């Protein structure tokens, strides 16, 4: 039996986010108070050499998802079990989840 423990990413609206959900928001929508939020325009702050595997250039969606997962792992954000992506560019998020080296290991389209 295979259990996929990656965090599911679903597409929806701000109202679809439950208490254990983080939000991946494209644009300037105002996020609900108390939610874990990452914006698609978020860029990582590389602490390693540009050639290391975690700092290679990546898409905005890949960067945002990587930053979100690292924040969860470090405990700097509330633990979340799912991500609700609020975006019109679903293809960019799916592409990051399927092809970004880090995002594909941590997230799945749910």
C-alpha cells in the first residue's frame, strides 16, 4: 500500500481555506486574519551558493512553495495540512509541483 504524505495543494477561493490550511495567493487579495499565507511573487532568500540544489533559479510558484514548506519545518508558521491556491494561473502551480525539484517532493496536486 502506498501512502502519499506530501502536502496536497487544491485550487479554490479564500473562503475554501479551513483551520488547518495555508493559502498560496496570486495578487493583492487581502488574506483572512490568522492564516498562513505565501504570495506567488515571493522570492527565496538564498543562504547557500547559487549552484546548490535548493537555491537553483526556480519559478515564482516553486519559490513560494519551497519557502512555505521551509517555514512549516522551522516552526515559524502554524502547522498546516493542506494548501489552498488562490490563483488564475493554475498551470504555473501545477508545473512547479510536477517539475520543481523541491516542490515536487513536498507537495502534490490534491
